[in-house]
């Protein structure tokens, strides 16, 4: 199966363990990451089923319309790399406990990066009247003019140098410590990553960073000269824009129903946090905390109609199967609704 987009199915959970083949002390690489609520996870679509790709694709949410592959999150790409934003629930030793995750079991992970709204989200930079939080921001000094430009400019320069240096060091370290034998497709990926590393090391990148920092500094200087108390605000051109079909797709949401048998079978699953042995052979979830969470996860997947365009048009009378945690789900689609027929432990589907 191919993952769906994150943040749509919030009950989904996963554990991501750092292998000792990467670091002798994997837990050391995670120091400080617990200060962040979300992380970016870069991974490989290892279950694509085939290595072919096309310049135009048909996203399921567009219901058959074709768009360029680079305007979508399609897994079938020249380099089958995926990017997901996951909530970091906690860190235990060498293991990250994640939720809001859309990766399948056994997915190869290439990298982990902290999510920083100030860097990664344009909307954070365009709020003209922010409400500072005591836990996240420091109050402005009313006796001064918004920002000490000289100090902040120096701090930003140092932080940018540290970020670039850390990125280059991480790439060099990963390259020197990786000892995995790749297949032909993975070898091609390594070649692409080498090209990326070479590109990052070029002076053009440093020059671009300098230009960006210079533009930010000029914006701050202009703001300071206006003698206002507003927070630094970027122009309208910095607002993030997305395709209209993302928010308003031609595919409508489906009503999700459960048969009495499916509800009864789902209630037999024990929550993940129970450590005692299963009684009477009852199945147990590995990540989900209750049958209610399982219902929410199933609704989140099915309401958006995860079927491909081909299955919607050519295989309407076929049963649809997918897996949530340790449960195999069997369902069928009608006009405007989907009905869950059966919920069985993985490996026991009839």
C-alpha cells in the first residue's frame, strides 16, 4: 500500500528506531529533539510496486484529471522519496514515538529534521498582529524600538552559518558511516544525493544565503525607520498559495458506516497500553489506545476515498482491503458512502 497524507488521520502512530549501524550511540543523535513538537521525516517509497514514472499523474482527489508530477505528492517519481510531517510524542532511548504519521511498516527512513515554524511555515512570518505567548516568546521592550537590529542581525548570521555547517557535516557523516548494500534503484538514489551534496557545497548556495540575509536585514532597517511597534512582517508575495483542488477537490467526502459484525469484531481488540497477556486469544493493537481511536482512524482513511481512479471507475463492485495497526479492514463502496464489513487481526482475513 501507499501512504496517504499526514495530519488527516491523527490517531495513526509509529515508532522510529535509530539503528546502531548509523551511530554507535543512537540516543546521542536525538539529544535536544524532544524540545520540538513535530519533525520532518524523509523516506523512500519502497512499496511502489514498479519503478516506472510519468510526467503527468492522476491524483485520486482530482478524480481522473492529469497534472504534472511535481505539482503533486505522488509516490511515483524519478526519485521515489517522500516527505511527511509527524507529531513527536516522546523519545525513549534510540526510539521516536510519532503520531499523525502516514508511513507504512518497514519504510526506509533517510533523514529526520525538526519542524521550525519560523523557517518552514510562511504564514508564521506574515501575521501583522501576533499575540505573543509567555511560554514561546519574550515580551517586547517598550523602551526600545521593536528590534535591536545590530544584535539580531549578528545572531541570525551566526545561526545561519551553524545551520549550513550542521547540514554539511550531517551529509558527510551519513556518507562515511553508511554501510548498507543498495539495489540498483537505491544506488541511483545515492548518486542523486551525492549531486545534492555537491550542489549544497557550491559557492552559489552561500551567495544565495547571503542575498537572503541581506534582504531580511534591509526589511528590518526599513521597519525600524518607520518608528512603529509592529512585529517584522513580510509582504503579500510571501504568502503561501496552493492549488484550489487541495481544499476543494472534485471528490466529495464519503459517509463511513460499520456493520454490526464489524463493530463487534473491532471491540474485541485490546488497547496497546495493556501489557498483560491476551485473554482467550483476543487480538491487541500495537499503537492504537482504544477501539474508538481505531474507528476514528478508519473513518479518516475511508472518508477521503483512498481508491485509485481506476478502481473507482472499473472496479466499483470489488471489495476494498487495507490495514490499520494490527487490524485488516474489509469494506465496500456505494454511492456516497462506504461500509466496513469485517475487521480481523492481521493474517486472519477470510
